[in-house]
């Protein structure tokens, strides 16, 4: 590489994939093209996918293969050529693409003289407000998450406390991996897949994205964060509980109670018309009032170091965000409320539920007990 | 939407995410920025992720938070602002982005006068040639796939044939879902996650991307395609077997034998220096010689309707492709060889193994018997 040139890569899930799922009803392991005009939706898929696309796509969607568009040979798979052919079929003169559309295709479209603009606004703002069939799907995923949470907590609760406070199941030390393993198996029993499930004890739990590994101990806070995706529907659930096998030190109990109080207050604040930021600010205030500061210690951020929540749907993180987004909650939004506190040396605590915003407040998608000490 | 405007969306997995994993060693659930110059790699992550990023990233990677770059407030999370700050830190004047870089960010970079070009070539061509540590990871994922395959086939083999040729386990009908369920649980026992596993019997199997659902029957071909991803390493495995509980009709056996012969011939052809297309053409020829035509029947494509294989690594589908790509195989490539034939009314057959190209030919990553009739 030229020494004066940097290669930039940007990581992160692409909302376009789930937007296509939402708009077209169709998903596929390989890349395909979707176009929507004021009146009609179009798909361009391989010949192999055509039958399934016709079956699964939203009624009225027109499904084409490149051959159906009159395209042959190597050019048949050129996205720019396909888009031009589709524009002819739909008799349209301009196209819009989302912000996360591939820059390479965008640049070629421009170079070929196709009138293309980038839509900077959210493509499917309607996704924020869930239909009743979506609520049912989300509820099912959340129920799976709760079942897996109960199984995981029961396993920790059933462990024996051995030498040096290590937890044991029979003669085997209990590890993060073993709890996660049981959680994932339970999710499969509920037709869901769990990936990156967090079971993080002690200082591991003070990094909110650390999955956790190795032995678990009595007296430490153990964060369990489960976010399953339904294999059938594609909708997610999301729940976090923090537990402690055996007695917790008074400071750790105080930490837990602060998070529990903040979560309860945040849930009570959920209602249509409220700015989501206010809920986040409320949690911050409660933590400050209780003396839990958010600051940098030895280069590490401690305290309340993440947002209060996010929307859940076909994406695990979607709109509306509950943080510094300025978004106003509306009935039918599905959001998590998940304040947390993280202090290396003491431990991490996070409590999270996924709720639907109702006309009068909120409703749990599925309920799950909150109990810290497993005595 | 304006009636003359079409919104275009493009579905498909983004290679950039796994390129960042490959180059930086770091992965995160939220979006982050990566830059590579001739000498140094840089990450821009949230304060919360900084510790983990420093721990997990390739030695020598410089990890920044927006605050480390002197960015504050809302602008701190603007990717364009971050990129400009990173360019200052690295003292570079030009950047390149991959083809799948978000068009929205690309356009803003251009508008702000940043010298940005799109790299149209593969970003990490070195990914095609696996290092020995990668081969070990791929082998482990493939072993998990084989274990799950054996479990799934054993379940089908142990079923009783009931009225109307339905398969039963005890008093319960055996379904695609039940076989998939056992496969997924077995994968979890091997620290892998299986998603979209295919267990498709009879005509369902004639659509190569149909996952399969409902009761399974004796005498039909059942395609089982398992592609697990290791939770720990991120590397994939990929295997397909086709089985038939009870006796298969002579035409179905002939179909199976044709695919088996094509796969064996294709595997024998694997060696460094061969153009991957030749292997695909070889399979086509064998099918034609045996009278299995690829054509369109009632608007549905039947016969050999997909490529012969693909590379496997941090992506389930990566380079080199074994189809019409013109790529020359090299020692250290890891590819699938998976010819298949699909005829509605008769059934679908696919046999797939994942192999590493060696100096003298190929080697299975993990071996698994190929047996059609489970009598």
C-alpha cells in the first residue's frame, strides 16, 4: 500500500438486509436486488431462488431472474445492469439508495449516468411501530430468552461452593462456558438461536461486551445477557439478569440495588410522548444521587458507561434508541430498558427487560423474576 | 415516494466485517472504524470497548476512542469527522474504501474534499490461502459439522416406517424440524452455532435453499446441509449428505450415483494450478453424459443449477469460487466440492465436502461416510 494512503473499513450490521426482509418478506443466503416504487415491489434473484422468492415475498411483488430481464452472460450478474433493466421494466427515471448501499455500486451508477441519490433518512421508519403480528413474534423470542435465563440461573443456583469460593456442579467446576452451553441448548428447544450470549462474572462483567470465560465464583456478580433470534421469524428477544451465588458483600448489594432502582424508575417513565433521552437522564441521576459516579479510572471508563436501551425487532439494535437520540416514544415501540453499573474490583451489574410501549405506559413482552443472591 | 423514483436495496453479507476481523483480530456487536496504512493499523471504538479492543487486536494496533482523537459532543460519532482525525494522526492524505463501504459516508467524504477512492479489487486476497492456525480452526468447525451430520443421519436411520411411508421415532412423526433440532444441539456441544441448517425431503430438496419442514418419508431423498460457525474462532464448516430411509427407487439411486460420481471426479481434479472452472465443467459433463440435463421445466430450473463450490473461512461463502470465476486454485485454499441434481417429482441430491488444496491434490478437513440408503 502507498504510504500516504489509508484503507478505511467500517464494521457493523447493515440495516438494509433486515429492511429488505421487512419490506419484501424474502430472505436468502446469497445477495439479491430489491426495488420499491410508489406502487410495486420488485426482486431480482437467481433462477434457483425464483420459486421460493415468489412463494415467500409479499403479495404483489414482481420476481425476476436476470434472464427474465433479458440479461445474458457475465453482464447478467452486474448489479448496475440489473438496476437499469429494472428501471426500464418499472418505467422509472430516478433511484434512491440507502446510506449503507455499497459505495462501489453507487459510484458506477453515477458514472453510467443513472440518476441516483442517497436517502439519508431511515428507510423504514414504520419498523419502529410494531404491528400485532410482530408483537407476537417478539413475545415468542422474549419467552425463549426468559426460559433460557431461568435455566442458566437455576444451574448457577444449584452449584456447590467449593474451596476458594469456586462453584461446582458435582465434581466439575462451573464455568461461564457451561452456563452458556445450557442457555444455548434451551434456546434451541424454543426454536431460537443464541449467539454471543454473555455469562461474565466478577471483573469480566465490568466490560459490558465481554462474553465471559472460565470458572465462576461465589460472592461475585455474574451478568447474564441473552439475545436470541427466532429461526422461524427472524425477530429477536433481549434480557439481562445479574446474580450472585451465595451472599454478596454489602457494597455489591448496594450496587445491585442502585441498578434495580434505576431500572424500575426508567420503566415507570416509559410512555408515549416522552423523549427517550429523559429516561436515560433519569437513570444517570439516580446513579449520581446514590454516589455511583461515571468517570475514567486508569484509562478505563467506569460507572454507567452505555445507553439505557434500544429498539428490538428484526435487528437486535434498532430504532428507537434510549440514550441521546432525541427520539419520542410512541405506542407500539419495542425497547429494552437496561441500565448498568461497572466498577473493576467490585463488579458489574446490568438488569434488562424488553417492553412494548402501550397507550398508558409499558408492558413486559415476557416477565422474569429479578433476584440477586442465590442462597 | 415519488412515482418516478425507485428505492434500491441490495441484500447480502458484507465481506468488510470479516475482513476487519481478519486484519484487526477484533470484533464487536456495535459499529466501529478500522484503518490500515502501509505500516500501522488503527481502531476507533467506544470508550466501553477500548480495553477489549486493546486486548484482542493484533499486536501493534493503535486503539482510539473519539475522545482520544480530541472529538467531543455529537460530532465525536460522525464517521467522517473520525476518519479526518485519524488521517491527521496517521499523517496520511488519501484513503481507499472497499466496494461495500457505505455510500452515504463515501459521498460525504467526497463532499468534504477528502481524497477517497474505491478499491475495486479484493481487500484481503491473502484470506484465500489459509495459515496453519486457520486450517486448525476450520478443521475443528468441520469436525463439529461431521458430528452433527452423523447424529442427524443416525436419527433418520433409527426411525420406523409407518403408514403412508411416514417416518416415526416412537409414536412421534419424524420431521425436518426434529432432525434440525438434534443437529443444532449437537453443534452446540461442539461450541458451534448452526443457523439455517437444511433438512429437506422429497420435492422440498429440489430447491437448494429451502430449509425443509414437516414430516419426512421413507423412499425420498433427504438433503442435509450443515454449515456451523465456531463461536470461539468465527470460522465455518460446511458439509452436505443426502440419505434415504428405506429402499430408494432405481431412478433415485441412479440420481444419487451420478452426484456421487461427479463429486468424486471433482475431488480428484482438485490440485494447485487448476482453474476452478474446469472442476465445475467436469461435473456438468458427467451429468450430461449420464443423461441428467440442466434446463427450465414449467418456469423452474432443474438439473445442476448451482456452482460446484466456494471458499470457506471467516465467511461461509468466500474466495475462491468453484464455478465460472476463472480462479486458479493454490495450495492452502479451503473449498467445498458440492455438485447436486434437482428434479421435482424425483428429488434432490447434493453431496458436499470441505477440503484443503494440498501440494499434491486435496485433503478432507474432516471425513464423513457417504451412504444413501439407510436400510
